[in-house]
C-alpha cells in the first residue's frame, strides 16, 4: 500500500516521537535537497538532509549553508 507524503511524514514522525515538519520546513528541506542534488551527485540530497538533522540545524539554517557551499563550487 502506498500513502501520500503527508501521511508518511505524520506516521513516521509519530514512530520517532517527534512533531512532523511544518509546511515551511518541508519546503526548506526540499530546497536543500535540490541544492545538494544540483551541486553534486543526486545521492547527496537525502544524506545532506540527514547531516543537517544530525547537526541539529533548522531546515532554514541547513538551506542557507547548502546554498553557501554550492555558490563556492560554481
């Protein structure tokens, strides 16, 4: 059975014992993944989101850092 992203994130968040991401956080995380995927190999996208979480950075902070890094690689 396949569920939509919102349902997946809600249930996954419940299992992990955290609040699900807000719409704004989702947008920032998707933007972060996009920056990582376009500035490097696509596999860097999901792992970059994991690194940001591990560093305890907000989605917005992580996006700013990714954009800064990408600008140095152009």
